[in-house]
């Protein structure tokens, strides 16, 4: 079942929602006991005002404190403003999935992982979420995973590959985001491949149809974004995904990886751009 249905106006923002990352979705503010969670502008259906009449959750306000909601009220305010659950927010912005069938499953027995620890922990256990770590449904499955070494060695059989494709591994996510980007427009669209430094201290690369729009949704986090190539939609999606795979699915890199990025980028664009999957 889809979380954001095709008939929903927000469906066209899926690729933007998929570009959020876990670490940019929560923040600790002075005076709050727990973290605050960010509600992306693209999801807001109705604005929310606090009891003193000030707007708290909005469609487009860019100030730092807008759309950040304490973890105590996130469930209620997310329901009022977006008609979504915290779990669905996590699916869209951290796992980058829009189908509840794609939710994380135990890699050993296939049981769906528990959702009961809140946004910071995500699925499976109370530890903070880590997309590079395979969580299991139980201690016995976790032991089997270690014994089978499934997490360390390449998957051979097709059925296992199919199963892994539905998971949240960096490779599966990269593939899903690539296919979503392709499906959200016309193959002949003119797409910009850009790089930028961010105020949060990263070197970031990405693709977009409208760079002005991208800067807007990233809450002004970009410092001097620069277009380094213009391509059609499909080539842009293939190129971005193939570079992400070189960085374990990441598009936010350490500034020390900048030269590695440009080396890879140059080698990719001097050859025909193909589907990396
Ligand atoms: Zn299991």
C-alpha cells in the first residue's frame, strides 16, 4: 500500500522527500528534553498555530525554528498538519520508500521489523537508526546472520537478490531513488547535475530540474551551488546513482572527498552513461 498515493498532490514531491536524510531530520534545541523532528514543507497540508497564535508548522517558512516539532508533540501535530504517522514520516524521509510493503524485514526469516521506538531509533531496536547496519527481528536471527555471513558476502541467488532489493541497504535505496526520479518526469527533461558545499559542513552532489527550488527545500543549507553538467532525465539519474554507489549510497560527502568525487565524475562522463543496476 502506498503512503502518498498518486492522486495526492504531494506525490510530485516524492523525489524531494527522498532527498532528505536521517541526520537532517532531527535536532536538539535548548529548553527541550528530547530531540525535535523536522516536518518537510512538501508534506504540509494545513498550517499549525500554537496557542499564542504564532504559526509553527507552515508550507514555506524558512526560519530555523519553523517546522521543528518536539518529539512529544510530533505524533499529534504530524497528524493535524500532514495526515501522516511518525512511522510514515520515517519511511518517506529516512528509508525513502513510499510503499509499506518495502518496510524493513529481518534478513533471515523475513519478519517485518518492529516499529515502536520512535523516529530516532526507527525500526527493529531502540538503538539510533543506522542505515548501514542490518537489524534482525530477534537475537536468534541476529546470531544466524553472523553465522551465515550474509551481511559480508555478495548475495548470489535471484530470490535472495530480490529480497535484498526490497530492503533499505544503501544499494537498494540508491536504486529506488533512481527509479523514482526517472518516473517523476519526462525522459527528455533537462536536468542539472550540481555540486555544493552545505552550511552543515558537507560537500553535496545531486540532480534537479530546478536548482532554485532545490535550494528552497533544503532550507538555505546550500552555499554557492554550481551546475557541472546538464543532461536528460534518464542519463542524469543513471549518472547520479552510479556515483552514489562509489560512496556507499551517500550524496553528502566529507569535504576531503571532493577530489575523489571529481575524479569519479570525470571518468563517468567520458564514457557512455548506462544504468548501474
Ligand atoms: Zn528474523
